[in-house]
């Protein structure tokens, strides 16, 4: 079973390379993501969420600036900002809860400009 750090490393590497499949490999059918007023449940909805995010908000050319990071036990928390050719995220925050080597729950906040 993957450790919390291994799960986060795989997730981040998937983002850096634009590989949706690699990101999806740390979720399962019971996972969910809360972003704004929306809840994405299961693999299909989560895949659709990441396809949108990785093409229109955080495409492969994005520059992500880490502001703060905590990874401990089964919890990961990130504060960041980014800028790409498509938009700017002046503030992004993610919380991830890892159980049995998978992200079971994730919350996402994005302050998108442009």
C-alpha cells in the first residue's frame, strides 16, 4: 500500500506532466472531491473534473507556486497560486485525506482570475 507521501507525489507528478490517468490512479470509486458548490463522486465524475482542470485551469504549461504545504499521517494540505496562458489562480487551497493508499476525500478552493 502507498504511503501518504507516495500518493501525493504520484498526484503531483501527474499534474506536472498533464497525465490524467496518473492522477486518477490515486482515486477509487468511493472517492469524492468538493470544489465550490459541486461534489464530484466516483471515477467518472472525478475524471471529468480533472480533464477540465488540467486543460482549462492548470494546463501542462502552468507555473504553480507553492506557498505552504503540510503532509502528515493521512492528511495533505496545500496553499498555492498559479499562472498559465489560460488563467491565473491567485489563491488555491487543497486538502486531501488518504486512506488505504488512495485519496478518499479532497476539497479544492480556486480563486480564478481571467
